[in-house]
C-alpha cells in the first residue's frame, strides 16, 4: 500500500508523483497564505514569504507550485533558491517576512519530498496553528485574489552570505583559523555543501569535501547515522583529518566522526556544542525529553539548568526563546543557538565544535571522552492509540518509583537512567527511548516495556 501523504506540525511530506504533486503543493501554498493573511488582518500592503529548497530534483517544481499558490491568494514570494533549512529560518527574520517555506524531506530517502512551514519568528507553527493550516488545506476555500492583487515573485541570493556572517559572529574566527584544521565534509549531495565549504574556508580549514554536488542524488542513505557514514569514516582516516562532519540533505542535522575515523554518534553533537557554550558562561539550555543525559551533566558542571520539552524542534525553540536559553537543540544532531536563529543549524554545530577544539587544543575524541557516556537504545513498534494508552498506564504502575514527566507521553527518570515512551505524531507507532549507564540496564528498561506490550496483546 502506498504511504499516505503526511500533514503534521512540521508541514507536509509525501512521495513525489504518487501523493505529493504540484497541484497539492499549490493548494498547500494557498492554505498557508490564507492562514498568514488571517493572522495579520489590519496590516497594510501585501505580506511576504521567503521560500527555499534543498537539492532534490523535484524541489524546483514543488517550490514553483507553492510559490504560485501563495501568489494566488495575494502573498509576495521571495525565492531564495537552493538553500539549507536553517538558511531559510535566518532569512525569514532578516527579510522581515511573515512566513517561510522550505521544500525538503530532510533525512528521508530520495523518493520523498516535503513542504516545511515557518512563521515570521523563524519557528514552525505551534500545534493549534498547524491544525488551522491543515483545515484550510482540506476545506479548499482559499479566497483567491483578482489580477490586480495577486502576489509577485522576486529572487534573493543573499542566504549563504547572511548565514555565514551570523555563524562566524559567535566564534573567534582567527583562533580557529590559526589551527588550520583539516576537515572532511560529507554533505550527501544535499543543500549544505556550498555554504558549509565557504564557511570552513573562512575559518582557515583545509576542506576535503565528499558528496558535495547539490544534485539531490544521495550518495548513501541520507540519515546521518553510523551505518550510513562508513565512507566519511574511511575518508577521515585516510586523509589524516582532524574531524569529519556529516550533514543531512537540508543541513539542519550534524553528525561527527573523530580523528581516528570513528563515528561518535549524533547525541555528542549537541553535547560538544554545549560543552563549549558552558565553558564560557552560565545560563539555561533546552532540549527534548528524548535527548541524552550528557547535556544535563555538562550543564550541571557549569551550575546551569536544562529545560526539557516535548519532542519537536518548534517546542525546543519556543522554550529557548521563553527562557532565554544560551544553547539548545535535539539529540539527533540538531544544535540551536538563538544568536544565529531559533532553528537547528549544522553550521552552528560545526563552528562551535571547531572553536572548542581550538580553545582547548584537544582532539575531538579527547573532548568526547571527557563527557560521561551512556548507552542509548531506540525502539519502535506498531500501536494504535487505545493500545498505546494502555501501555502508558501499565508503565506508570510498573515504574511507580521513578520521577515522571508527562509533557509528551511518559518519561521516567531513574537514578541509573531514563525511559521515554511516546506515540508518534505522524503514524500509529509507539517509540521507546532508553538510556542508562550500561547496555544491560538500558536493555532491562526496553525489555520491561516490550513485556508490557505482550501482556496487553495476549
Ligand atoms: Mg533535516
């Protein structure tokens, strides 16, 4: 059965030519435009939205369709071209647009594409607003404007330069450049290669770029996980590089390979970035409930505090703005620094980690080794809502002694680890994430949940 078109908080995702077509994309553009107009009533003149796309070959087609939809309801469109997701997030604010759109299916395989929406603050719409846009899309009452009031499309090619300037402003360019780091960059033929190579050159790095043509023909599976990055690991080792960086196709996620060619895991991306930030100042951090305890350890050492939110980049970004956090992000390699923008940004991660290496004079494996490590396991299984609720109820009884957080499913904190159970926003699936001091303890928590599930099914 073909997978259905998914419309969630983060936008729309589907398979090109199957359930994601230009006509659907245009209607989604109309729905977003209608939502923006309704939320800015009384504002004089036309609203504007900036739009960019990652390197997928269907991107140009879908971008044109969404832009057409926006113009049809009277919104002006600024076309940013082939850019990263954080790049669009920065330009929404820079150009004072009312919203932003990115044509990307992020880390999903090549047959997918998607339409990600941002509001004027550079953050994805919160749940109630996302639901409204979804309703407008299904209702199809778009209130099209006449020939004198439609929107127009202009181009802007300043995204890379603006993005690089903002990232370089948060590090010491000269201190990093003095180290002449040798860096291997794997941009998976996505949107990140061009801008990241330029930034690394400004940071005085010797860059060995692999998969850096923005063709959208992904050289390996796009998610930056260990099994997909064997080529990067090998290149780092063979070239004797100081570090290897891997981006996902829209460059909001970052994974790291150490100087020995070992993949150190996406959880370390935020941990290392936070290690640098907390080495300089005290303040709050924010991350979701499924992210490693490493961040809490690093924050604690600096007398700082971590705010935990429901899973979803928009939730973390909103908490960061509310609490004025000095660092935040997600354990999947997404680092957010509000000085650059409230959006996960691989360029921010790269710059902060190079700065940490430059300041300490230590290798990335030494720096990672200074952080207490944990063992994390992620599992998922099919569960309809009724079944999921029953599992959560039984889990609460089973882990009655643990500290419980029900912001997003159930997160149980134990002395030796934690367990997070939640249902997916996009599919009838329950996710289990457990982390503890060792493999045995982590597996014990996972196995307990799996046995609760068996009890319910029998
Ligand atoms: Mg992504």
